[in-house]
């Protein structure tokens, strides 16, 4: 009835698993998507951020579910574009990137490896366990008033003070170390 005869015949004539075998691997799709860097925290990948929620492969078709990080972060658009482009380069014919908003991302999802990469780049990682994602309205709290100190990523001192609410990007604020005197960025907890 439809004009899909050519494509359907070609697909059924091909031995299962031949040709696009590699491109149909869910592991390949996941590793390609997970390796996309975050434009605002370029030392971190999508995998480090913990925002890669699900990858489904059906033949050469792949669907990726991502959870945005900081709300309003323009990085999300660029990440989606990169995920699509890299999966197509890896041989997937049809790539769909979907957004999952619930549960909302928390900076607690950043992996231990991601935290090490941040500190290695001189950026203090978010403190973990500060935000327990309570149900209902979230009270506005001055984060520096509670929880452990933000340790200086350069010398490890806990004698640090916040100097600005926003760094180069909205997801970071600025600190200065009282011991070594160096200013540094810190990834905010959400
Ligand atoms: Zn220091």
C-alpha cells in the first residue's frame, strides 16, 4: 500500500546484525552521549554531571533522555545539539534527544570522578548532601550560612569566603581563600 517497499526489502534482506551492528549497540550510544562536554563546565562531561538518564537503541535509531542542570542554563541547548551530532557521526541514523524534568537534577548527581575533575581544574565542587530535594516549596536559604565550608581547591583550606554570587556563569559563585589568598570559582549546590 505504501511506497516503503524498497527500504523494507533492503532491511529484511540484510542479515541480522550485519553492517550497522556497531551502531546498534546501546553501550556505544551511551558512551558517545556520556562523553559530550558541558559548555559551561567544560572539564565535565554529560556523564560526569549525571544528567544522562536513559539511552534506548532500536536498530540505527537512538533516543536519549537528558535532565537539564541549572534551570535556565543555556548549556542544555548546546548539549542536546552535541549529543545529536556525535551520535550521527557514530553511525546512528535517527537521533532523538528528549528532556526529563522530573525528578529535577541535583548537584549531588555529579559523580565522584566529576568532582575530582572540577577540583583538578581549580573549581570547588558543590558540597554534597546539602540539597535533599524536599517535596513542595523550597525555602530560600543563604547557602553559605549552613553546611560545611567550601574548601579551597588550590590549598585545601576551609578558611574561605564568598565574594560574589555569580561567576562567569550563573551556575558558579566566587570565593576567595583566606589562607593562600587565591580567588576561585565554586559550582553551586542545587
Ligand atoms: Zn587556598
